[in-house]
C-alpha cells in the first residue's frame, strides 16, 4: 500500500493553512491514503483541525513535551521512525518544512525534492529553480519520496473530512544539544496572514522610512489586506523580516498584489508570480516591475495612496 | 576552534536566466559566475567570529570542477585562511554534498560549519540540514545573528512567524540568511595575498564518499509567462478596473 505522511505545521493550538495546501498537492499523487502527523506537546485541537480536512484518512498524534516547539533536531528522528510505513513524506515549503524535512530525508538516506509545484506522477514532479526563472521536471529515485510543497501552487484543501485520530508513541532518543529559547513575532496587529491573504499591499525602498510605511498599513487596513515588503525595505529596517516577499522571503499567491515603490528585481518577482492580479505603482516608468504588472501606474506612491484612500472612502 | 564554510560557484544573481531550447538545462556558457551570495555572507560571518578572537581558522570548501577555485580565491581574498577543493566533474546534489562535508568534518573537526541558506541556482535549501542529520549535530538554519558563547552558540533565525532564538551546543551547523551581515569588499592587495594561500585538492574517493541516490532531471522548461499588462493613467482608472474584477469594493 502506498501512503503519504504529511507533517503538520502548527503553533500548538492552530493548524497552519500551509498543511491543507500540502494535502491538496498530495491528492494529486493518487495514493491509497493521505495521513497527517501532528507532533506536539498536547496538540489535541490541532489534530482535530487536521482530521477535518477532506481527503485525510488518519491523523497521527505524537504527544511529547519535547515537541512543545518545532525544533528540527528533535522532530526529525520521530518523523523518520514513522516514515517506514509510508511511500511519501511531505511537508509545506515554509520555513518550518524547509528546516525540518531535509534533516528527515538525510536520516532516511534519500534526497529531497524541494518546492513541488506540480505532480506529474507519484515519482515525477515539477519544481522551480533559479528563482522561478526555470522549471525542472524531476524524478525521485527508488525509496521513500521526500518532498516539500510550494504552498503558493496549491489552494487550501477544504474541510468536510472526518479522519480518525490515532495517538502514537514514538520511542526514539532525542538529543539535548538544541534548545528553543524564544520567538519574537513581527506583531501583525490583527492583520491577515501574508501567506493566506486574498489581498497584499507591499512597500519597497521607495517608501523611504519606517514612519512612511504607515501609509502602506493604512491602505492595507482599508482593503482588509496583509502587508508585504521587498528585501530592501526589510534591510533598511522599515518593516520586520517576516513581511519579506520573494525568492528568499515568502512566496505568495494572493488574488490581488499591489506593489508600491518596488523596482521588481527577479528575486522579488519570484515571490509573486502566482498572484492573480499584480498592480505596480512606481515613479520610474522603466521599472522592471511594470513588465509583469497587470496594471501599472506611473507616479508618486504617496500621492497615489492618498487618491486611493479618497476613492475607496 | 575551526570554522568550515561552504562556497558554491553559481550563476551570478544579476544574470537573466535563459532556458536552452532543447530543454536540457539553462544557458551557462559565457554567463557570469560568482560565489553564491549566501556563501559570501557565511564567509563574512566566520571571519567576524575569528576577528572577535573566538575562532582560529576559517576554511573555505567548494565541491565542483576545477573552475570553482575562482570562488575559493575570492573566499581567501576575503580573509579565509585556507581552502579545500573537492574536485569532481560529476553533478553533486545536496545529499552527496552533505556526505562530503561530513567526511571533511571527521577530518578537520570544526566546531562550527556555516553554509548558505540556499544555493541560488537549484534553490534546494537542504545542505546544512542534511549535514546536521549525518553528523548528529544541532542545526540553526536561516540565521540572522550568531553569538558564540564558549561551548554553545545562540542563533537568531528568520522564520515565517518572525525571529526565533535557538541555543545550540557546539559543534553545530548554521545556515546563513541575508541579514546576517553585509560581506566586505575584497581589496586588490588581498587578492594578491590570497594567491599565496593554500588550496588543497582532494577527490570523493580520497574522502571515501560515494554518490548518494540522486534525483534525475528529466527536462528544464521556461516558466509560464504572465500576460503582458497595461498602464493605467489615473487612480480612478485603476480603481475602476479593480472594482470591475471584483478585487476591491
Ligand atoms: C540572494 C538574493 C536574494 C534576494 N531575495 C530577495 C527577496 O526574497 N525579496 C526581495 O524583495 N528582494 C530580494 N533580493 C534583493 C533584490 O535583488 C533587490 O535588491 C530588492 O528586491 C530591491 O528592493 P526594492 O525594489 O524595494 O528597492 P529598489 O530596487 O531600490 O527600488 C525602489 C523603487 O522605488 C521607486 N520609488 C522611489 N520613490 C518612489 C516614490 N516616491 N513613488 C513611487 N516609486 C518610488 C524607484 O523608482 C524604484 O523603482 C535578493 C537579492 C539577492 C542577492
Ligand atoms: N557544490 C558545493 N560546494 C560547496 N558548498 C556547497 C555546494 N553545494 C551546496 N553548498 C553549500 O550548501 C548551501 C546550501 O545549498 P543548497 O542546499 O543546495 O541550497 C550553499 O549555500 C553552500 O554553502
């Protein structure tokens, strides 16, 4: 029997939407079963949320105080122990999955396919390389297929399932060499999550300062949007790192992406190629962002935002 | 302590990638090649630890054909003390690369290995994690700050939710993210000096490493192109089209 095990991403209470996107990808494998493993200190509510995703057969719940926080060195041996029942092990290609899954793959002794964007068969996949400027079709060798799922390529799988939840004990020695200390969040202030939002308003170096970013936040709030940024804006300290969009930041697929004062470097574009509609506002008519924007507006971003606020009022 | 740093030769980040018409790969002939940007950051991080008196030696390592020595020379010019060239003309994927680094860790006994967060050609982002698994050492990926404190290190990591702090015992594997530092510029006298620094060449066989099972690339294609868009003349025109598409109220 061939089955896929998807590693749930969560914060102890809430299942991250990236997990249900990985489920959508896993359905394309057309295997006998899709299981999800929740590794947590308690994780009961996370397991229930995972069990509600349509198409999921079984949710494995591995409760261990060591799983309070997602530390790859601790999770990887547990996933490896569970993997022997599976033909595939998947995780979302978020910082959680990117950190954990290669460690799992190496423990199993197989390569990993990163950022699966299309399933051609149970062993053949498309994935982006060179910041998405080329797409390779790759075939996994014999053995367990380990892969991360490019979340921007797949919608969230709907609810409506009623998978069984099985508690599992995993008897492996866990190392003491890695200790979680803390997490400091950028402080989203109740705004939608960048990776799930239907609308994203992004600012770049052109915004000019942390203070000026207020106009970006204000427009975002008016539209119920999440806030994104270019690397240059993050590097300059205008906005925290978790807002960075691009090859090395978040890869997103909102229905509407509006870029203000962003030039459109390939590394930034890599993060927005799957957006439904891209709007660019830049004072430089030759900015490369206009080459991929559906609607471009040449002008001063501050004036444009002021006018937008009025038009939306 | 010794610090081992990975240096990969990749197509320069400013190059516009062209896919070969026959689907056999991307055009690399006559294309500018550079050190992977994250590896420059990794070298810089190692040098700063050494300059702070917390390490004695920084060793740059590359795996690849003869030409990769150019990037090792850059690393030496930045200030690395010596370099190891694992010479091979075969394609090296992350799992085999990790085996090679593991063999070098056995040989050199570094307290810290710093790799890039990802190589910007294959965008795999796997090597550091795989190496950590093979060594059984801690990993701290996507690092934006590294503080060495005796036998352990505190690393701040850039994660989707914000900044995570981990404490790891040494030896450990760290992967460098963009905001870890800004790499120094190499000055001409340093380039001259680097010519006298040693590069040791070894093979996979010398290290007793065999190729791991590999992923096979069947074809390479250009990505789906977005339809060319239009310029709108005013905010009102923009609002009108966005309303028409139901994207804003
Ligand atoms: C390995 C690597 C990885 C990278 N990863 C990422 C990544 O993940 N994400 C990312 O974004 N970048 C990434 N970069 C950086 C990328 O190459 C660019 O440097 C960066 O995206 C530029 O940001 P920007 O467009 O905000 O700044 P700039 O390129 O400086 O552009 C600013 C723009 O603002 C416009 N402007 C200025 N003032 C105004 C105004 N008042 N009104 C309207 N327009 C105005 C200017 O015309 C200009 O086009 C990476 C680079 C490397 C080397
Ligand atoms: N051929 C190589 N030679 C030296 N270092 C490498 C090589 N391949 C990968 N690395 C290191 O591993 C990092 C991550 O690469 P990857 O896992 O391929 O994305 C790179 O930034 C390098 O530090």
